[in-house]
């Protein structure tokens, strides 16, 4: 087994006005200040009301905590100078996508031209976790095994119950928006790295995409780094919840490689079955269970998490992230961000959408 499982975390934030709590475009001066402070760790996103950060390559969750906490603090600091605040929620509770402006950048202009109305609705924010795996063949071999755990991660991260002022009834409406894009959803199964390259090169050679960075599966081999990139999660308001999800991603990868070293492997299930659990996570978050395919029954989410923690103890201890893995118990006990947002909305005497945004601003700063 490889000795290092490096980790990197990317988060996308929405910028809101501190008076109206509506979405607001990032002024050029704000982006310039962030760039001068954080360099390549910060970048504009598809819409001007979005901003993206990425940690450096980290050797541990503790290192990722320090880096991501610093990024969040500095973004909040610079935003406040413009009467703005970042929120880490996958959808804004009430602002409309039709009122947002695109970032002036060739990549985003080309995306709008290519995808038309589908791209214009992309008022969503996710969280991506990279786990270092140098061998390409191992990355492809792990993908169908790791896919089994993607619905669990989505359920824990759910932070997008509202869309344009309406309660969607879903815990993660972001997934519904994102699934309208091409080349999204659960990844296909490939027998080898060669087969993966042959398949993706078909689109590259045809001039449809320039590289695999425009393949947006829930899990993919990164185009830029020797990593497996988990992309299914909503961005989460609290830093500690982001770290818990990152720790699970890291520990699951190590667990799967540990099995391989013992001539074992996690069973590969059909995408049809995993898609059903993905839908349940999208719809209910952690409030309803997922299907245990081996037993053929729906198991309460709390029980699933206890099973997962038990499965990952050895690997989490080796990676020094057991506390973060165990932190998912808090999410299950107290509820996802989607559940908290609904509770704040229901309790608000007036302007419930604004109350939710105020809550999300507080959550962003809670663990810093």
C-alpha cells in the first residue's frame, strides 16, 4: 500500500449583501485583494456572485484544517470590506439565477455558448475532495468500489433545500440542477486505465471537450492531479463538517487499498442500484435510510454511519483523522444543513429567507 494519501479540498461559496442578504457580484477590487492575499488558492467561479478556494496539497486532515480555516477567514475578511459575506451553501435560499451575471472569462463564456440555458441555471456550489493515488490503474480500479459510498457522502453534506424562494422538498436540490449538465452523475465502470483513456479521448478527438476537466462525474480521476476527486457533495456551511467528509473520503480510499493488499475488494454494484441510494440521499439527506444491497433492506442512516465508522477505524487511525470521521455522528444527531435551514425558515416571524442567510453566515464563521 502507498504510504501517503495526500488530500486537497475545494469549496465554492456564494457572496451575499449584508443589508439585503441577496446574492451580490464580487467587485473587481474584492477579487484582486483575495488574489493578492491567497494567490492561486482563490479564483472566480462561473457566476460573479461565486468564489472558489482550494487548499494546498495536504499531508493530513489537520493540515487541511489549518489551510481551509485560513482561506475561509481571509475570504470573509476581504468580503466584509465590501459589505459582503460568504456563505457555504449549495443554493441560495431566495435569489434567482436569472438575475446573476457571468464571470468574464473565456472558459465560462464558452461554457455558456455550449450549454445554453442549462449553464445559465448553474447557481449552485459544491465541495470537492482530492485523495492522492499516483498509479492510474489503481485510480480506475477504485472508482466503482468508491462509488458505493457516494450517496452516504451526499446525504451528510446536503445543504440546498431551497431554490428561488421555494422549499423544493429535497435535501440537495443542487444535484437536480447539476444533473441537467452533460457528462455528470455516477461514473461509468472501466476495466482499465486504457479503456478510460480510449473512451474519454473519443470526445477530445472529436473536439467536443479539450480535456477531461469537462467531465463532471460525481467521482473522477482528476485531469490536473494524480488524485481521485470526489465531487458529489454539496458545500457545507460548517468547516468541521467539510473536514468530516474529507476524512471519510481519505479513509475509504485507504480502506479499499488495504483490502486490495489482502487480495480482497469491496463488491461492485450496478449503477442502477447506487443511483437509487443517490436519489434517496438527494431527497431525504440523513432523515431516511439507504438500501443495504447485501441484506436487501433499507437501513436507518444512523446505523449505516456506525457500520461505516467501524469499517474505517483502522484506516482513520493510521491517517490521524479518526476524530473527524467520528464527527459524522454529530451531523446525523443534529441534522444536515438542509434540516437546519428549514427549521430557521419555519421559526422566522418575518423575512424567513433572510433569516436563513443570516444563519448561514453565522455557520460559516462558527468553526473558524
